[in-house]
């Protein structure tokens, strides 16, 4: 009998005898729709293996690992911060000592073991003894005791500067310069220490170093006229006329009235040296119109006469300035007469040198 296509679809594909069920067994019948569903659907996950590969648990495990890493980092940062605080505290305690030791090694061992000479004396006792030594003239012992006190207590203020000043006052400029340098490093009386280093450099003829120290002093104490004045003098010796005039002007603004006139006199002397003679002469003629000339203006007139070569007339004018000075011990005249313009001129003109001498009293 011929099987129609519809019957073949219901009966299923042809099978061999071995594929047929044995006697007593029944073959489960599955609809073509169920077969198609079973062939296309994937089995549901079950058991431990299926849990590990679940797309939900994988991000949770990654987040857990990341949290543990961050926690360890936070602990490490905490311990690192505590260690840093300890190191900073320790360094703060030892900083002065290390700085003193470093400066001693870099600048020589002078005074490095001075504390060993006074093993049983406290810093306070050493300072008291230094004051007594200085009063009775034992200035070397006084300086050594101050340095020993500083080495025993590096936070004791002012000792290095005081010792340096003792050396300076007694003419030991090398030691004074070294200890002023260390005083500056420890922040002890910085403006004055720089000023004295500038004076020492001036005495050595080192104008460049002197200008650096005077500038440092002026910047540390910007209202002190003396520091600007000394800075200007050093610049003028170095033939930096414009800079010198500017610093004289700053000194004049800060100086008392009597000293202000000296600063402005110095400005006129620097201007003459710089070749601006016409302006100085015009200022002198304008000043005449307001009344008798003061000592500083009379000396300005003498400087103009020297510049023009009228040496005898300049000497007479200087004599008039000296006679007209009514200040105590002729201080105003002396400040003008010791200006480098007159000092250099007196080297070649004995008569001028004679009248420039300041009398001992009136």
C-alpha cells in the first residue's frame, strides 16, 4: 500500500529493525513541535559548575576582590602617614643640631669642640660668666663661653651674633665674619649681622660682596636708613652712580632731618662724579634764593669749584663751611668733609687736606 506524505509525517522517519522497541515496550510519542523545541533550547544550569559560570555571581566576586585591595591600600597609607609624622617630628628635634654640624664641617672646625672646655657649666651659667668676662676685658673667654653655650643649647637665641660682635669690636674680622655668617644661618639678628658682614667686606675692598650684604640687611630691615646709606656708598665706590643715587634717596626718606641733608649732599656728590654738573649747579643757585647756605650746600659749592679746577677758591670755601658749622663736634661738616670726593681730591692738594681736618672742639 502506498503511504501518503501526510501519513509519513505522522508516522515519522523510517527506522531499522534494531531501532524499533522491544516487545512490551512502548515508544514515547513526541510531537514534531516538541522535537523542535528540545533541539533549539539549551539546558538550565544546575549544580556547582553552573553557579560558578553564572553572569550574576562573577561581578560580585570581582567587586569583593577590589574592596579587599582598597582596604589594604588604606591600611598601608595610614601606616605610611604615621611613619611620616614620626620622621617629621624627629627631624624637627634634630634639625638645629644637624644644621650646626653641617655648617661646622663646611666652614671649618673652629669652635666645634668649644663646649668640651666647659663640661660642667650649663648654658645659662656660661652666658652669665661671659657677661662678666666681657666687662673685665677677657673678651676671648667671653666669646668662647657664648659659643659653648650655643653648642650646648642650639635654641638659645642671640649667642652667635654676640660672640661675632665681640670679635668684630676687637679687630678679629675673620672670626667675626665666620660667626656672623652662622648667626645669619640660625636667624640671629639677621639685618645687623648682614650689615657687619658688609662692613668687613668693605674693609677688604670687596665691593661686590659688600653690596650683597648691605642689600640683604636693607631687605631684612626696610626702614633702616643706615643700611640703604651704606649700600649706596658701596655702589658709588663701584662706580654705579645711578644705582647709588637711588639708594641715597631711599636713605634720605628714612633718615632723621639732620642725616637727611647728608644723604642728599651725597646724592649731589655722586651726580658730580657722574658728570651731571649743570643740574647740581642749577640746584645750588636755586638754593641760594631761599637764604644763607647750610654746611652741606657750602660743601657742594666747594665740590663744584674743585671740579672746575679752582683749587684755592675751593679750599677757602671748605674753610668757610667748617667755620660756619655750629653742630656738636662739627659733626655735620665732618660728614661732608670725609666724603670720597674730597678725600680723593686732598690726596693731590695739600692745602685742601689741611682745611679738611676736623677740629677736636669749639
